[in-house]
C-alpha cells in the first residue's frame, strides 16, 4: 500500500547525486573550466541536497527535523551577512548569496554523506 511512498522517498534521497552529475555533463557543453562546472553543478543541486537530507532524517530517525534545518539555514544566512558587513563594510548581496549557497552545499553534502554512512552502519547492526 505504501510502496509508492517508499519509492518516492528513495528517489528524493538519490536525486541530488543525479542532478549534480547531469549538471556537470550538461554544463560541459558551454563551460570549459572544470572548477566552474563543479561550482555550477553544486549550485544546481543544493536545494535537492537540502530536501534529501530532510527525507534522510525522516527515514533514519522517524520524525521531521525540517524546522531545525530551516532555523539553521536562517541563522547561517544571518551570520554570513553580519560577517560580510563587518569585513567589507558594504554588503555585496550577489557575492554574499553565492557564498551562502555554496557553504550550504558543502555543509549539506557532508551531512548527506554522514547520514548515508550512518544509515548503512545502522542497517548492518540491525541485521545482526
């Protein structure tokens, strides 16, 4: 009965990897520098990564941490804006938003891999 829900959750959890890889290949058609292609792919997959981490936490821990994720994202944004204002005196929003978005990618990619490894280890322990 809930087979479609399980399949949907699995697709959502794997979607950031697929979006990242597809973005790398498609952006290779017009972006020559590999570092810029990686950054473009990271920018494209960040939102999917945040959603996947949310669903990963639901699957692993049994309840939603969406409020905490949103609180973390808002707090991180405020800290980055304050740091940029203190460092440069004037806020360059394009630069701040790009840095925020890429930091979110990095942090949520680490969290994604950590939850993935935790899920594997937890399932192996439960099988014993």
